[in-house]
C-alpha cells in the first residue's frame, strides 16, 4: 500500500520549516493561501524575505525534486508573492532582498537529504 501523498508532502514541508529554522530563518507563514494558489513557506532572515517552494521525491524516477518547479510554476509563485506582498505591505519593512527559493528533499535517502536552492529563480521567470 502506497503512503498518503498528502501526508508525504506535509512531512516534507515540516522538514523544510525545521531546516529553515536551524538556518536562523524566522517563519512568517506556512501554506499561505493567496487567491487560487498557495505559497508553501514565507521566511525571513535579516533583510531577506524568501518565498520558498518545497518539492520532495521518494525516488529519482521523475528526476530531482527541483525539476518539478517548471517555468509556469515559477511564474505562479511570483504572482502569488506579489499578491501576498500587496496585502501585507509591512512585511517589506527592513527588507532589501525578496527572493524565490526551492527546498528540494530527496527522501530516497535516510535521513532525507535537504538542499536549499537560494534565489532559484527570479520573479520574471
């Protein structure tokens, strides 16, 4: 019997949050609904505000986790981030860099391997 894919995704997001906290990021929001989409994690460290997409894979059959972040997905995340920032203008106080990161989790290894791809794409991707 296959494990629940939604629980797998939630576990990956919890692992990503834990990783970011260990790296001194303050978690601003998790699973933030914006319009018709969702931002996985919004995190801040110093003057950097990061919109983080979490991708996890149990196997490499379909490629690396970050391969699932297509150009279309990048545009969607950038659009959702702009909408979120429009409704949370105070979030930009003291911010000098807004970026889009990917946390890729390779779950075929034990413990799962976490890779943080900082500034993985830009808002115009």
